[in-house]
């Protein structure tokens, strides 16, 4: 399937990455040949350079460059945190109207057969700002509660640490829905058993603002919510109390 092009010129292209698609091939998924880079190579007929990454299960705005110089200039912007990023996420519980999560993140031990734990001394600063957009109460029992509470939030991470948003919202006890790694198993299971079989990781890269690598003009690109994300929200709105 062709990727949705959100912006394109001679230097770069921004696509709306679907959930479940790798940004590029990796040894961590040796049997997976499909990826954004390969699709764009075929779709546009020229090579693209990935600038940043999104988790495989995360959808949304993703920037690629057409030449190494533009790729380098864009990459510097992501590294020095001059790119403004805004995500949409559906989380457990009722979040505050707005908040700041200032919680350094350490690397995690990922050895098979062992419980995941932090590697001491690897902590790096990580800050995420959020605002609550919607709150929902659903007539779905979960654990000892007769109903389920959820919040749709806008998140602006200052840093780009691995799984930053997912780990930050777990830290404040509002894990992302559909997250099989850091999420709440009980909430995910209850929602799926109530007609949400297609629940995915509810995280979407909604808006990116950066400077053009050639003419230095400010560019803002927004990625519409994909069908699978919007479908979950539509079902929630139909059910909410």
C-alpha cells in the first residue's frame, strides 16, 4: 500500500506512518522486509534518508530526506531539541487538565528470561508536557471498578528518549491503552472483550514543526488520525456515560 504523503519538496518528504510498520529494516525483526524506507523508495522512485524514528506500533508524522546534507541538517534539529513534536495518546484514568512529567529515563535490561530492570548510571533527562483533550467514562467493568475511565491527551516531549511517552505515562499511573509493554493488562483485556478487538497502541505523532534544511523556513506538518485510531475513539464516544 502507498504511504500517505503529508508534505514533499526537493529536499524532504513527510509521511503519515501507519501503526505496525517499521521505519527501516532491522536485525531485531530479521524476517520483516516491509518498512517505510523501502516503501518510499518504490513509491517515489528515489532513495530516502530516515531522520528520526517512531516505534513500530506508533503512527503519525515521520520525516525523510532526499539527500545526505538535508538529512544531516534535519538530524541536528532533532538532536538539539529544536523540533516541536506533539503526539496524541489515549491513556488509563482521568489525567489532570495539564501537567509536566520530569522523570529521567534509564536504559532497561532486556535479557530474555529475566525481569526487566533499570541499568543504574544510564539515566538521562526526559521531560514531557501534556494537556487533557477529552475524558471518557465507559460502562465497562475493570478489576474491582464498575466502570472504566480514559483520557485523550496531547503530549509534547522535550526529549526523544526511547519509549519516552509510554514510560512517562506509566510513571504517573496513566499508561497508554493498547500498550503491551508498559500498559495495564486488565484495562486492555477489558476493552478488547467489549468490542474493541482492533485496539492498537494508542499513540500518534500528530504534529511536527521544524526548519527547512535549505531555505530555513518554518514548516508545520500535521498527520490526521488514522482510521484504526479514530475507530477506537468513535466506539468510545458511542459507549461513554
